């Protein structure tokens, strides 16, 4: 078993074995009676009781914001808040303009606030490709082919521990779909998880607690059923047109409240990118640091050499083809695999 997608791809190529994505499996057919914030407050209290030191990773987005709100509502002390930056100024706006000001205003005075950043010089460290450096540091290469180096700084093994330490991330909204008259929840393998140690644990706040996960799934199901026609049920999570609905259904934002859109005009005719921050970083580096981009594209070619079937549109720069977990039924007890639900291939 491996924890890194790039390592899994290489092993699959060398052995011929299929990649299987192992995730938590929850019974979801009953919706918890408590509201989401109450469940999150209870979870925050259990985390505080279990660990000596809580390190909260904060990005300024609505997921980490709701997690922070839950700890505050529970009156739970957060020992440390970390924010990370990639070192390319034009793509740091979410941290600089939203996250840092908010944390400085609202965090408890005794909470340690740290902002870690890469520098442009780090992009000139050509000792191998940084796709592999992330894995060597212990950071799962979640995006694999991203340019920005903030992913490396997200490796929990880079930081000191203080007694039994937990690293808490505020991700993610659940994935659900409506197939053959039933609702199912599932994970894709951009699921962010790191293998910790006995004194340095990792916690996906919204996914690690089965009750929180189940509550969100049913909130989202109910919101979809009340807002769109049945033939559009499966469009909510694949179209950014429904991004606000997705966030409102899961209580990430109140109705009418502003949130930072994930995808805002990031499409480019010739440069694939995951989001606008990634595109802005690539355009800046192409203009000001072409040698770095030459090295980056050499790495892309190395990934392409593994085999084009692993990448969206056959292009590593567009990201890896995602693996599916089992599908957890929300309508009745039990689980299904993708072959049974989608005999002609996964397609929503």
C-alpha cells in the first residue's frame, strides 16, 4: 500500500496491477438529528481532549473558515494556525488579502500564527523534479503536476511537534450522485490525507467524523432536490454554475454571503491549469523566469513518459485521472462499486 498517487501510478505501470483507492466507508442511510455546527463543535471538543497541541491549517476559503468557526463556537483553544504561500506574489491574494487579515483579527491572542512561504529562489532548485520532492518529504502529491510550491510546505513532517500533535484541515464538501433512483456518496483521490506518526497526526475535519460526513451528505442531497430538476441532480458538483448552491447547502456560506469562487476565469487557450492562482503563477513565471518553466515542462514530459492514459486529455499538466472509492448508499444500507453503478464507465 502506498499513500502517494505518483508512486501508485509508477508501481501500476511496473506491475500491471490496478490502482485501488481505499477510503473510510460510512453507513449513510440515516441522517444525524443534530445540526451541522453542533456536530462540528462536538468533534472539535473531542480533538482537544485527544491531543496536546492543535495545529490548524487555514487558507481563507469557506471550508477552513467554517472549521475555524466551529472551534471558536466550542471555545476550544487552537495552539497554532499555519498559512502557506507559494512565493509567486500574483497568486497569493487569498492568503494575503483574506486569510492573514482575518486570522490576525479573530484568533485568540495566545494562538501562534505562522505564515510560511517559498521564495523564487526555491524554484531554481533543480535537484530533481519537485513532483518527486513532495513525495520524498512525505507530502502526498495531490496535484502531482502543479507549478506552485506551497504544496511542499503543506507536508506536516516539516514542522515540530509538541506532545501529541494533530494537524487539522478544513476539507472538503462531500461528493454525492444520483444513480438508478438512489443517492450515493463517494470520494475521489484528490482526497487530502497524509501519513503521520505516533505524535504527529493528520485530521480532515469534515471527513474524519462519520456523523459530520453523513450530515453534510444529506444536507446537500436535500438542497439539490429542493433547488434543481431531477435531470440536473448530478450537474451540481460538476458545474461551477452551481458552486454557490453547493456551499450554501453545506452551511459554508449563508444565503447571499460572499465567498471566494474556486474557478474564476482561469481558462487559457494553450496553458492548462487547475485554477486561476495556478494560471496566474504560470503566466508570471513564463514572463519573468523562463528557465524555471523550462525545468517545469521537462518534468511534465517525464510524467508524460510514464503513460498518457494516467492524465486528463493525455496531458499531465491537466492533472491525473482520478480514482474512485466505493459508493456509499444514502438511501439504504450498503455499498456499491463503480462497475456495478456505471457498467459503461463513470459518467455523470
